[in-house]
């Protein structure tokens, strides 16, 4: 890599770049009017992906007790899993909200179970890849287990990739408890922007006290940031979010894309966690080229990959981890399939994704 290009890359932003930002609106509006306002001024009512987002909302709070977020009850049967890919114990699907994993004869299966039952549970720690899964044998209800995992680790284990992980399966097989809560759940709630986020942060009373009149969600602006249901016609303050990435439907080399993003926006996009990966995937799906450039670059001089925004490449999603790294290579995301990252010579021309702020 030419040192002039390397210096150009290093002159990019050195601040952590969230791919979306929240705005607290003090105006009092119904949920529908709040959504209309957010869509006119920003992107939509706030979508929340994890506990980091919960803390970001709380850091933006004003002298208010609660505020609308973008979660609403569509009053139609819905689940936060793909039933065609799910392995049910003895083929049974019961109408319960929470799920446990158990050993049915020779395989691990998932079983819908009342959330008030007490079982051991499985946490994961996304920040410590070598200690990813934690089997907790102390029995708790599903909401209690969720709170424990979020306080001590990252969350209850969830998602097909985690639930079918060979390391996790071995740990369960070798344990003596045999039944554990997992993060899978069923509900009718959806996000205003159509996001697939299945993260929930309900108040502990949610599973016991539900009202057919309360179809919209509020976040409490206290130290917990827990969510409660509310009447959509009530007037409250609210949180909007602003999308900070944009797909450019023009084919350019990686260096041309870098110049373009820095001239018109902020930088080529960086991806530092699975939620940001999902956020960028939405844009990649509508690209005109088979791949889209990311702000991911390899330096053969120093022999490592890095994000041009100076983020460390800790989260990785390579399609071919064994592919040889070569000089003049950059990273692109596959438009289809699993949207994994592909190594390409940077003189190839693809669409690209910029971060806007």
C-alpha cells in the first residue's frame, strides 16, 4: 500500500461511529403522531437493539418519567423465530411465551414453557470469545434469568448460530441439569421501522399484567430503563432515531469510494458488532452490484486488517477465513446469502456504503 493512501486512511474519523443516533423529543404526542413526527424529521421512532442502546436512551433522558419507543403490538400471531428451522421436542408446539433447551433422547430440542417456571439458564458473553457460554445451574424464572445474564454477561443465549454452536451443545450434554432457559421467546410486538430486532427489556410484571387496550411501548426514564405497555392515544414525549448510513448505487474502486464518502458524508462504513452488521445488511440487499465496499482495509506492510474509522477489527464475519491476505485488498459485503465479508482487490468496482455523520 502506498504510504500516501495509508496516511489518507488514518486521517479519517477517530471517534466511535454508531450507525444510528437517538433524539429525545420533549413534545407530547400520541404514539401515531410521534411516529409521523420522527419519520418527517429523522428516520423513525426509536428501535432498540441491546442494553447498550438502553443506556444510550437513558443518557439522553430529560426530566420525564417515560417516553414512547417504536415498539407496538400488531395483535396478530407472531413469533421471534423461524418455525421451519426450529427443532421442537417431540414435534410439540405449545402456546407459551418463553423457551427452554433440553435433551430429548439423543438430540437437543427447544420446548415452549411457561415463563414462571424455574430452570437453569445459559448466558453468553460477547466480549470474551474464549468464554462465550456460561451454564448457570441456579434456577430462576425466565425474566429473572434474562436480568441475571444482562447484568453479569451480555444476554441469554439466542439465535440459531449460538443455539447450534458445537461448544454449547457439548457443555449441555456434559452437564447434569439437562434443562436450561434460552433467549428465544414469542410475542406479538413489532418495531415501527420493520426492524428484525428481537431485543426486549420489559418490566418484570409484563408477563403477569397485560392489557388489550395498551398496544404501544414506553421506556421508563429511571435507572433501569425497563419498558411498559401504554395506551397509544395517550400523549407522551418520545425517542426518534436517525439512520447514519447510506448506500451509494454507483460502482467505484475502493479508493474512489473512500474519497467519495469523505467528501460528501463522513467515511466508508465500519462494522464492529452483529447489530451493526444487520443494520448494514439492509442496505446491501438493494445494491446494484454483487458486493458493496466497506471501510475495511488490509495493510501488507503491517500485516493486519483495520477499519478506516480506526475501529479495531474485533467482530469478524469473513466468508473465507482461510483466504490468503494480499496487498491492495479491501473488504466488501456480499449483497445476498449470509451477507458475509469477502476479500477483493481494491481496483474492482462495486457499490459502497457511507456513514453519514
